[in-house]
């Protein structure tokens, strides 16, 4: 096959035959040269964000304004003479040159000098909210609640997948396994995270079965911790009737949640250690009370033992005491026997008197005086009125001695008239 035939079957586009093809490295190098030649040494004003210190001592951060963000680096040789501490939210003016970091194809500012210029917008908002809440008294010591002597049930508001919850649970499992844990998961960074944290605090208050609440996350930049500077979270902590422990960030970070919380610690591990320390303190206190009680009981028993010995010397011999009690028992027995005879005689006379009265009032006594008692037979109904019987009825009559049954021949009605 000729070259012409190959061209017909594998045509090469005209723009590839006539144009130079750049590699990625060539493009990056070209952009770097353009930036360096276009800007040279520059002063750049912006707000520090995502500030980090590498193990090498280099500073890495971002500079941002309302519309854009650029990466920045200040190497150790340049920052070792820095007279102030860099942190997120600071408004600064940086001197350096624009460079391109080839491995990521990212342009950045290599900072040689840096000067503070007030504070950033976010930091200003933070300070304004802090002042407002301070004036309302949310940070006042008198509003802070004490932790219970021993929180046996603990609520935790944090990310369910973060290192903070693992650290807390590990320490509690080892040092205070008696503590029940209720985890209220919430995002601790990003959109709506502040609302989720505040909702978690409120839900644990409504649950009413935890003795203390920990709000927690690991460290991070000021932007990472921004949720814990939101007013909705601060007010949720303040309104909580359950004591709240704030364990947000590391030593250099202080959030508004830290200021309003009843207890503030620097790390999640320190929050868990508070609970462990309380358990150990309670056990130590109980042990001290036990020792004090044993000492008091020992002292009291010793005193009682001495009193018993003294009383024993004061008492008569057991035989003398026994004879004395026997004599007293004989006297009591004699008096008891006399009293029994006396009361028996009186009771016997009363019984005889009552029997005589009862006999005089009884129906047999009445019958013995010539009266009788008639009843219909066999109904055993006492006849009090002649109208209750009729001829042919059987009547049972009880006499003083014996009884008889008779047949009614004639009924005579009572003709007596009642005199009014």
C-alpha cells in the first residue's frame, strides 16, 4: 500500500498537521512564565483562611476576599522572624511573587513578608456576636450549672463517624464503664451543621434521661469550627437545663460554645476524662467515708466496752441478783393469787345475781304463773291476735310443764273497744 493509500484510510486532521501540540508541562511552564513576567513582586491584601503549619515549619494558608480565594505559602526561612501569630480570620497584607505549583497546576502566592491589617469580615462578625452575647449575660459565671457528683448517663452531640466520638467512647469504656452513653449524631461542619447541633442539644433535653451533655469535634481551622460560633448553637447551650461540656477544637481554638458552656475543655478526650475523674473522685470519697465510719464505730465500741466493764463492777453477783428476783417473783405471785381469788368471788356473785334476774324475766317464769304460749302448727308462728287463726287450724300450746296440740273449733273475735 502506497503512502497515498494510507493517507486515504488514516487521514490526519489538518489542524494536527499544521499546529504545535503542547504537553501539560509546557502549558504549566508557559502560564508560570506569564504570571511571573506579568506581576513580578506584588502586595496582596486578603483574609487568612485554612491556616496550617507543616512539620517542616512552612506556613500554608489561603487568602480570600468576598469574591475569590488564592493559595499562599510562606516558607520557614521567611516566617521565622515573624513577630505575631497568624491565624484564621486575620486581615493581612502579603508581599511576594505569584508562582505556579506544577504538580497540582495551581497558582499561589509565595509570601516573603506579611503585615496585619485589622481583622477579616468573618472575624469581625464573630467579635460582634461575642460582644452582643456577653452584654446579654450568656457568658456570666452565675448562669453556669455544676456537673452532677457522678453523671451516670451521658449525652454526646457530635459526628457519628468522627475521631472525637471514638476517643470519648474508648476512654469511657476503659475508665468509667458504668456510664450509659446516648449519642445524638449531627454534622459538625458545613451547611445546616449549626442547626443539627442545636437540635441535638434540645432533643437530649427533651429526652430527660441524661445527666450531662458533651458537644464535641476534633480540631480544625476557624472555618471548620464556625458551626460552634453560630448564635443558634450558643443559645441552645445556654437554654439547656442539663449541664453542657464543650470539647471543640484544640488549645489555640476558643469558640463561643466554649464561652457559654458550663464546662469548657480543649479536646474530646479531656471531656471524657472529666467523667472518669468524677467516678474516681466519687469512689475515693466513698472510701474516705467508709474509713471514717469504721473509725467512728471502733471508737464508739471501745467507749461502750469500757462502760460495760465499769457497770459490771457496779453490779451484784449473778446469784444475788437471781435470789433477789426470785423473792420479788414470790411476792408478785402471792399478790396475784389473792387478787385472782378476790375477783373470782366477785365475778361469781355477779353471775348468780344475773342468773336470778334472767330467770325472773324469762318466759318459763311467766308460764309458771299460769300463762301459756300458743303457736300455729306447724308454722311455729306465735298467735297474738285471734284473727290470725280460723276453725280447723292446729295450734301448739306450750305450758309451764309440757305442751299440747289442739284443733280450733271456733274463733271468738276481740269485742273490746279502744277507749280514746
